[in-house]
C-alpha cells in the first residue's frame, strides 16, 4: 500500500481528538480497516503494534493504569511493544512501522 493511501485511511488520531499523544497516552488508529495501537512512552518514543489479540482476534483496549494492551474477551495482556505479559495469548503482537509523516502528526 502506498503512503498516501495509508495516511488517507488512518483516522481518530487520538481518543481526545486533539491530534497529539502525550507521554503515557495511547490510541487506536485504523490502517486498511485494521486496528493499530499506538503508545507514546515517557521518553516521547512511539510504539505501534497490531491491536488484535493473537488468542482469538478480539480488538484490544489500552489500560492506562498499567500501560498495557488488554483483550476484553479473555484478559490477555501485552506490553506497549507487543510482548505477551499474561495469557491466554502466547504469541506477541506484530509491530507496525509508522511512516515518518504520521509520527510527526502524533
């Protein structure tokens, strides 16, 4: 997919709608209809992963208290980099490379 097409398909840049993620915040973007979880760490770095649980393909939510992606169906938990923190999932989330133009908008 070309960059322009990807940018045109992403929406809801932040849950607040202000267009900039602060340190410790996360949001879910859509790329070709698939959810991508984006988190800004305390050093300002962005981490982007697939926001679909690798256990049974449910869309994840972000737990701001523990800074983890959580599956609402069976409780699997993933780090902001996608590593499995707690099952039943056993496979990490796929990393997603955000183009520089999008990184600058977040």
